[in-house]
C-alpha cells in the first residue's frame, strides 16, 4: 500500500522519466511515415546526457535571467503533475491545491520564463522565436478559458479529477455534445502548442517556422538540457490533460495498492504513444500553413470552445 505522498512523487517521476521516451517514439514513428530511418527511440536520453556533460556558455550582455529562465520553467513542469490525474482516478492531497486554470497559469509561467530567457540572450533568432511564442500564446488562452468554463459548468468545479470522473460515469456523459466540443477544442490547442500544425514541423530550423526551436538557439550545456527536457515534459503534461481528463480517463489506478498504481504507468504511456501517433499522422497528412494563418487555426479552436459553452448553457449539451 502506497501513501498519497508516494503516489504523488511517482506521478512526478513518471512525467520526468517517460517524457523523453514519448518524444523519441513519436520522432521515430514520424520519420517512418516520411520514409526515413529516423533516430533511435532512446535518442532523447542520449542527447540529454550529452548536453549535461557540456559547458554552459552565456552571452556577454546577458543577465541572470538567461540562466534562471530554464530553471524556473523546468520547476514549473515538475509542479503540474501534482495537480492532474496522471496515475490515479481519485484526487491526491495536493491535487486540491490547484485546478485546471491554476495548472494553465503554471504552464504559462514556464513558457514566459523560456521566452524571457531567449529575449535576454540578445540573439536575433531567439528574440524572433520569443516574440512569436508570446504573440501566438495569447491566441491560445481564450480557447483554454472557454474549455475551462465548459468543465466548470459540467462538474460545478474546474478540478480535473472531477471532470474525468464525470466522463467515466456513463457513456452518455462521455459523448455529450458539450464534452466532445470541449475535447475537440483542447485537441486543437495541443496540436498547436506541441508544434505539429499549422506551420513547418516541430523540429524545423527554417526561419519561417521557428517558434519553440528558436527560443533555445542561444542556450547550451545543462541549460539546453533543461529546455529540451522541459519541452518533452510540457508535451506529456498536455497529453495527460487531454487523455486522462477529456478523452480516455480509463486505466487509472482506483486504489493505493502498489500493483495498481505501477500498472497505470505503462497503460498511460501506451495511451500517450497512441495519441502521439495520431498527432504524427495529422502532422504528415496536411500541408503546412503560412505563419500568420495560425490566427485562423486558433480562431477555429476558439469558436468550437464557445460552442461547447453555448450548447451546455442552452440545455442541449
């Protein structure tokens, strides 16, 4: 029998250890879809080990913000697993300390820290990526807010555990129009936030498509390792919210038995890999849009999120 604190620590450890594996699997599958051999599945672990051994170089005119940004962002990614259902379908003690909105604020703080560190570097491409990330991030936030409103109307609270419990309650709850529309809106948000669509690829080094990649160009050594690791954790945390709150909140541990909690780890990783394959298929099935078409893409997510609220509010959801 595990204690709640041990389970919460295991949730953080799951995100910390398995996030590079998820990135490696997705990158490998994506390469296969493109007819390439692709990197090894464990390549992200080798890259992190390489970066951790290298020297950290700091631009001449950069201040302490350049160093603090990656550290603050990485710390934020470690906090969010305390608030969301990674392995269990029952709330853990620290799960009541923040709701979906609070978790969103923490993830936003992480993104802001990375952008601030990139701008502090003085590099033109890093500043370009920082500016684009903050501009397009502002377009995502309204969609997320309306998704949260839908969750609050459905469950009378915006705690992620209760939204997941509502979806598990019955098939009619899982397929209700408001729930499906909110899940679709958040699906589009995750697509955009993980760099899959609509511009270039998430690993692009072309100027026209550089957003997240550009923000890390001036970092090196352990700081770059924290940024790469944090990016993988951010992707996995978004997958957790989409899967364990909206789409597939099944396979989670219902007791504090060690076997049930440990079994939930491979179940969740399997679901995350399946979702990553779906994202890779979407990424390789559609032509990329021009950079400023992102506004239209996020407008579609925003309209769907508003429809979720209206459908529920008008009594048809």
